[in-house]
C-alpha cells in the first residue's frame, strides 16, 4: 500500500508539472505558427520565387520582450550567399549567411506588423541588441567592447598604434569574467596573403583567416579579464582556469572528431580516407570538409542507396605561382570566382561517386550523367547569378522586366554588371545581364530569361 501511495504521489507530481508546462509549450507553438503565417504573408509578392528554388518559410530564433517579438527567418530552403555586416545602435553586427528577403534575416513583429530590424531601430521600437548574440550565426558586439579589447591588447603587447602599425580586434563572447577576442598587430600598407590557420584547445578546434597570431597561438585568440588584463586563450585552459568547453562556448570553437574538425557528416568515414588517398596533401585539412548534398537511389527492396555526394573541401593554393591569378567560371547560370586556382577542386566543391570511388571537380558537373543536378546547383555558394539584374540573388520575371527598362534607358544596369576582370581575359567582355552569354546585352537576354523561368530551357 505504501508503494502504491508513493507511486500515486509521483504520478500526481508529474501530472501537475505537465499541467503547468503544457500552456507554455502551447503558447510557444502558437506564437511560432502566428509568426510563420505573418512572415509568409510578408513575403508574398515581395519575394518572387524562382522556378528552380523551393519556397520554405522557416522561423528560427525568437526573442520576446513585452509586446515586441524579434525573430530570425528565411523564405528559402537554402541560403549561404556570404556574410552580412551592419552597424546599428553602436553595435557591429555580423550575420554568417545572407537571407531573403532581408539580408540580415532578423525581423520585428509588433502590432500585427513585420518590420526589418533596421526599420524597428529607426522607429525606436528596438533600442538594445545584446539579445542577438543568442541568435544562431549572428555576432553582435558593441563598439565600446571592441575599443576596450583593443586598448587591453596594446597594453599586453606594450605598444601603441602608429601610422605604420595598426590593430585588428574582434570580440567574440564572454564566459565568467573573461571576454574572448581575436587580435593582431599589422604593418599598415603591407600586402599580407589571406591564409587559413587552425589551433586546438583541448577537444575543440578554432580556425581563422584574419586576424591570426603567432605560432604558439595561431588563431590569435585572447581573453581579457574584468581588470583589463589579457591572456592567450590556451593559457587559461592549460592553467585550469577555464575548461575547453567554456572557452569554446564563448569563442566559437567546434568539437573535434577523429576525422572531421567541424562536425559529424554521414559519409565522412568513407569519403575522407578516399580523398586523402587520391590527394595526399589534403590530409590534415579535413576540418574544412563538409557534405553539401547526397543523392540517393532505391534498390530492388526499396532501400535508399547513396549514389553520389557533393562535398566541400576548402581549396588549397597551388605552389605554382602561375595559378595565383583571378579565376572565374560560369556553371549553369552561377558565377564562381577566387584569386587562385584551388586544389584538389577549383572552388572547393567536388563530386564523389560511391560505386566507383571517383572524384570529379564541380566544373565537370554539366558533363556528368547525374540525376538531381538542380539540387547540386542549389547547394553551391556562388558569387553572382547570371541574369540577376535586380540584385536579389534570384532569377525571376522581375529581372527580365528590369532588363527591358535598362535597354529602353529607363533604368541603369547594376553597378557591378561588368565582371570581365574575374575571367582574366580583357578581350572578352562578361556582363551579368548577358544571360545568353553571346557578348551582347540586348532583347535576346530578356527572352532567354523568360524561357528559363517558364521552364522551356533548363540547366
């Protein structure tokens, strides 16, 4: 009987807890549904969808304060068009991915209306942005903190900035009393090549292109305590002051697995050893590996079998100086470009065929007999899209209309329409608006865009 009474009390306690918790979950779910409906209506007519892209409204992070809701969202199934930098209310904001229809992807919902974050700041609806640091892929640092870290780092180096000596400093995050930042002193006017460096602290890895530090602290990661004293981040770990997990939480470190240094991928244990065997110089650079898309087929029993994978391996620079030139290619209608010929794949993207173990450069995709090519093209981070005359990273009927207005003299071509320099061939003019790539901007490009949108032509 005592056992029964004890069990009854436990069950009653659980029921009471659920009765308290359920309304909170219901409220969150209801808010999310409301935001999704409002954001869908906000996007309707504002963001024409391209026939090749999938419309999928996605509400991500949500922050509430009184009657104001701030949320991050995207009207596309995929994104990744590069970083967005903005300064608002004295904060330096960095968003890791470009969103649609508003590049920062952060909106404010109040009085049944949606505003972009900038519009809400201008209207003084939002006056503090610290909460943005809790949003995925967003860094929001007040400029006063950057100044404090810079001044502390100069004291740590026992020097001062001059006309010849500058400082780069980027605060990252705070744990306990320590504010982590990346910093470096540099010679003003010096031509410094862009390189990617990495460093480990415990079980977490850090990588950076700028700024990077000395050999013992390659990623230039430091921490400032409450008294303004600076320490190399790894010193705090080695002294037992902070754990590697604490540092990673504040400074953006990624947990390291045996093969992959960014996260776990479904087929890394197959692809990475094959990659290292065919391209030995890639070994040790796996932390920049990722699987962007995997295409499956079904066997006779209905089981899904991987056919090929689109992978990304950060492109190494060739040791051949002749390869260090601006290079660009147009694949499908996407423009990829960089300042050197990458290895093992020109732009870092490659195809792995599971059955044969073969690798192919992304540039070979148009010639390969592969199903699902449109999904491959959607997964690429490209520089420009041919025919994107209104600069929204998409191809719609609006681009055809915009082109017609340009030809009629009612509009101006986009400022960066001429991308000839990327192709390292001054004799051949290349324009984003020249959709059919015949070297001339005319009504034929309007027709070509219209045919593509109507599905008459494909990739």
